[in-house]
C-alpha cells in the first residue's frame, strides 16, 4: 500500500471516528427520521467524491441510533415504582457488600409487562446468589436515575453504557435452577479466593484475575484514587497488554537465544500466541466493554507487527478506535475510553520519533511522566481528580503489579488444581499486594488527590497547550514555556459572590439534606447527607462537590441534628477538609471526633450577609432539636429548618422574630408532620425546596403538604427533578438546576 492510499485510509478512518465520537457531546439525540436522512445522504456521498463527509454522517447516524435503542430499552414510565414478579438469569459476578447483594438479571420475563433486556437488582439481606442461576423474584422496579451535582459519579450514564434499562429492589424470591454457563466457573473461582483470602487481599486478587472489584473496600479505592493508580486494580488495556506481551516475549527470547525451531517462523507464532493469551485473560475477566476494547487494540497492533508494520503505528490505533466505537458507540460516555486511547496516543508521541534506545528505567520513568502531564487536560475535561503523587506511585506500582502481583496471581489461578502450589502462589500474590497498598497508603497521606476547580475555556486551552509543549522532544525551542502555560491550573481565580450576596447550593444527596452557603470569603455547610454502610454521601458526593466549587476550608459545619440523613456524611467531610467549627442541635449525639458545639440562638455577619441560628430548648426528640438557620443577603432570605415538626415550628413562631423568607427548605423533607399552616403564614415563602430521594420509603413530600404550598403559590423545586440547585441569594434571580443542563442520557 503506497503513501497516498495510506493517507486516504487514515483520512477515512478519522472522518468515521469523528462522526462516532460526536455522540458524547450531544445535548439530545436527533429524531429517527433525521438520522435516516443523514444515513441515506452518507451512502450517496460515499458513492461519490464526498466519501469523507459520507463516512462522518454514517458514523454519526450509527452512534445516535445505537444510543436511541439503549434509551428505548429503559423501563416504561408507568412501571416506575411498581412491584412485579419476574424471572431471569443472573449474569456476571454478584456484588456482596454490607449485607446487600447486587447483580444483573438478563432477559427478565413477566406476564404483566414488557421489561428491558437487562436489570440491575439489589437484595438487602438476601441469600447467597451465584452467577448463572435462574431466579423468580418480586422486584420494586425503578427507571434509571442518578444524583446530579457539581461533581459526582454519573450513574445514569454508567447504566446506559452497560445497557441496563432499569434497577430494582427485591422483596422476595426463589431459586429456579442452579448455576450454569460461562459465568458459573468464574464465580466458583472467586469463592475459592474469598475462602482462602491470602493476606486479606482476596478482593484485590479477584479484581486483577476476574475483573471483579466488589471486594475492594472504600479505603482501598480512596488510596488508589489519591495516588492515581486506580487503573492498576481495574482490569484494563494495561493488564491485557501485559499478558499478551509475556507470551509474545517468551517466543521472541527463545528465537533470539536460538532455541526456537528454524522451520517454524517465530513472528506469526508470537503474534498468535500473544493474542490468544490476551483473549483468554479477557474471557477470564468477564469480557466487558473495556476489556473488549483492549483485546481489539492488541489484536490490531499484533496484526500490524506481523504484516503491516510499514504503514506506521498510528494506523492500527485509528483502526482500533473505529472498531471499538462501531461495536459499542456508547463507550464514548466512559472516562476509561478517553483515557485509554489518550494514553496510547501519548506513548506514540513520546517514543515514536525518538532516536536510539533508552534504558528500561528511563523508559518507564518517561512513560509515567508523560501520562501524568499528557493526561492532565483530559482529566480536567472529564472532571476527574488529579493526583500529585501519581508519577512516583506509578513508577513503583506499575512494575510491582506487572511483574510480581499479576504473574503470581494468574499462575496461581492456573495451578489451583495442583495441591498447595496454586494456593501458595496466590498467598505470595496477596502478600505482595498487601505491601503495595501499605506503600501507596503512605503516599496518599503525603499527597492526596486534588480535584481542580472548573477552568474557563481559555484556561483549559492554555493548560492543554502547556502539556503538549512539555512533552515535545528535548531541544525543541520554547519547550520550557509549557510550565508557564500550566499556571492557570493554580492561579485561575474562581468567581465568588460579591459583597452582600451569597451563593447557596442544595446538593443532590438523595433522601437527606446538604446545603452549602458561600459568601465572598467564607463557607458554611448545613448538613452533610446520609451514610449507608460503605456508601457515604459525605465522601462520594458532598466532599467532591465542595472541592469542585473550590471550597478549601469550612468556617462552620452546621449539622442540624443527629439523624443519619443529615449527619451521616459529616465525618467524611471533616476528614477531607479543614473545618474551623462544628455546630449542631444535638452536639452530644455526634461522634466525639467532630468536637461539635451546641447550637445557640445567635447572629453574625459575613461579607455583608446576615446569619441567624435558633434551636428549641424544650425539644422532646431529635427532630425538634434541629438547629434552624436564617440567611439574608441584600434583602433576600432563605430559611433552613432541618427536621422540625409542627410543635417546634410553633415554638419558632412564638419567639416573635420576623420569619418571612423568599426561600423555605421544606421541614423534614415535606413530611406530613411539618410545614404547618402557621409556619407557612409566618414565612410566606415564594419558593419551597424539597431535598429527598426518588421513591423514598417515607412518601416525602406528602401530597397534602405539596397542596399546602400550592395554596401559597410557592414554586416547588424538588431535588429529584432539579439535581443540585444553585441560588444566587441577593440577586432575586431564577435558580440554576444542574439536571436541566441537557444530557441525552439523563431522565427529564
């Protein structure tokens, strides 16, 4: 293939890839009629001289159609919240944590309704469930719905990429058949690892061998995130490449040492053996989309090495990119897709044009440095944490995992039928992994992960350009300018409210409450959301959102009272940020480590914004003890009430203070025991805020309370419908609801 034809092929692949990638940036999907027209036009252009535009249109049409099919397979709206009996087969490995069993049920069947092809179910206190079993279960079904905050995991996007059309909670069920199929033996292998639990690291070994990360604790994930080493314990292209490289390298060295039969060409055997080993490892790991992506890339690279090396290294990367997106267009919604292809592109950039060979230690160091700097713009664009300790951590952890943990774990798994030998190798793998976590844990304490605030477009472009300059070969003029161009990362000012104004955020924490109040120079957090088992809203939602909003410390952490849905995340917030004072209506009931003070009737002013607190001294229970907060900025007021009930509301009214407010956070999430007529007459709210979980067990907000606010013409803002809500207090403007920012995969 000559240079002209190779260039034409690259152009065609780029055009097709551009159409497929565009899906990620669409606020909504085009109608099917428009997609059909675009596809027909693409075919016409493909047959003429406009083949690049035609390929772009065909790629775009295919990606949008595939996404629309996934959206159409979601649970019907009329089934949302209903309980049905259904049957199905358990696929993948069930996730068991804190007494909750979570698993995927494929091809569920119900005589009463049409169901999506795949459901994600949770069974609290459920029995042992194995992959491959068939079950008949009574499930409370729900449409895909996730929390939307300044910074949090996009659960709805993840469900769509997995093509999961609904979730649900099991009420009861019965096993119809025993385990069988391809997933059953993987589950048996996992059970063996968990039973032996070498050095307490069976969860990590299962993640490396089977692609099952459910055994990793929250503390493990925190260490991996803070050191930028999450990719080492989540099976990705690196692991599959390592296995393929081991077998390819075995044949290569045998041939180099003269121990390979001359009659048998070593290169095709090395390539075929490398791909077969990668495919086998991928099947062992469950062959999910990221592993499929890695397997496809390795297959194309090995094919290039065997027959098409003269075409250049970028061509197989483009072919792999297009192949992955044609097979699963929704991969563009996964951060791992962008990071994996970005990492490969960076390696090509820094190594392809170098003259001469580098020592292995220099090669490894250069690769880690390139990953840290080169992926920085992509991490910022994806809203992911940046780890300052990542270069050093990966310099140690990559060879540690690649040349010790993974080979020992895989070899031990293969030799399990041999008495003592397989278990002994797994014991060594667990021992090695335990010491790795100790080293990484020390690094995480030294330099935890950092989540930069949102950069304006100009700041991001400068950082991206700076990263590119730094990665250019030494000797390139103005290469040092790259360091200067990275400065916006540290010094870009984050807009803060003006004097006499406040920025108020109602975070989306499900069935709970957490509200952030920012003035020009101060920050207050009112409640910190709930904590359920290993799922802590303070750690997973509140703290990342505070960091995304550039909150470096809290002047006051005000916990209204000790109920879990208000105080559960407080300890995680206090661990993650400096907190000057902790105040609560039930200070003695909070963990002693918080050092909480009693809420007292007091007033203060920050940057021209007035704050007033009150607590009923005659409270008879926890809800009545809630610390009430009134904030006024430039004449606009908001009243935060915790969980006070009608009796506490009457006590508040009897103080004689002026309670009129434009915004009222519904007491007790809209419970029927609160929001009395007397309180609403005293407050005269223009808007009411409901912070609650969708389909919560308490029925909040109660229909009678919703009707009561409607009598007062109060506009309702429900966190289920708005996601996190931003109020410019003192500006008398409409609030900003993050769920209203268009994303085609989000439920409206």
